[in-house]
C-alpha cells in the first residue's frame, strides 16, 4: 500500500472480529516497530507480544477501569476481543546509560533532555505498528493505562522494574459490522495546528 493511503486510512480500530492475526503478520508488525528511530540509537524500547488467550486474559485482569463507566466499560469489553496485543515498553535507565557513553561525553550535565526520550521512542515504535497494521489490512488501536496497571502488569508477565509499559496496541481484523471509529472526523483546523515561520504565522 502507498504511504499516502496508509496515512489516509489510519484510524484507531476498536472492534475486532474473531479472526486471529497470523504469525507472519505479527512478525511484520514487530519488524516495523524495530525500524523506529531512537535517541542516541539507544533502542531503549521493548515489545511484549501476547496472543495466547490465557496471556491476554491476564493482561486484561491487570488493567484498571475503575471507577465504572457504562460507555467506557462497553468499549473495554469490545476491545478485549482483540486477538493480539503488543505492549511497547521503555527504559529510562537505558537512556541514562547510553548518554553516559564516551561519544556522548560532550553533553554537559545530566539535565539534557527537554522531554523524556524513552517515551518519545516507544511512541514512535507504537506508531509504526499502527501504520504497518493498516498496510497489512489489519485494525489496531493504542490505548493508555492508569498508573495502577503498571505494577500489576509487571507482576503478571515478569517484567523488570526498569521497564515501563507506555500503553497497549491492540491488533486484529476490523469487525465488519462496525463503522468508522468515533471522533476521528473532528480534526482541528490546519491553521490551529500548524504555525509557519513563527507562532501564529500563516
Ligand atoms: C497516547 C494515546 C493514548 C490513547 N488512549 C486511548 C484509550 O485509552 N482508549 C481509546 O479508545 N483510544 C485511545 N487513544 C486513541 C485516540 O482516542 C485517537 O487516536 C483519537 O481519538 C484520534 O482518532 P484516530 O486515531 O482514529 O484518528 C489514545 C491515543 C494516544 C496517542
């Protein structure tokens, strides 16, 4: 698929059919993620791939949907049907180690990052999974999690404390009976989003 078409088609998909994601497609999704750029080429992200129903059940048990909300609980129940989950994780320590290496020695002190690169890089990797899913004719959604999820998730899957899940990428085949994802037509105008030359510049 052409890149323009992938970009045009990319929408979060929250309703999935029963069809599994093939091993080949899963390999292609993770291969795409591994092409992500990373600050200092730290490659400080990891991916936990879950397809086994028992593993996915453990994942959903670790999630935190409190307090109950009918609309959100319905969405969560629908998203639970996703046959594959890719969890992007990141490690702050990996970046601190990388930026202490000799080729980064010119950097004056440890206060060097305007924003935490570990989240940026894991986000790039997640984005590539979302785009590759479109390319493969699959549907995917990135969903966030609450802080309470993090220790429960680590415990359930033996994840070291140094790694933080940035969210979940749910992947599957789009349910045929469901229309476009909600909200995606309400994009803000270009003039608000894009500034040319200076802030406020048209
Ligand atoms: C960091 C992040 C967290 C998100 N968390 C959720 C979430 O918890 N649940 C959900 O349904 N969608 C979530 N989304 C998806 C957004 O709602 C979605 O990208 C937005 O509504 C625009 O729609 P589109 O991606 O289909 O164009 C998240 C997206 C991002 C980037």
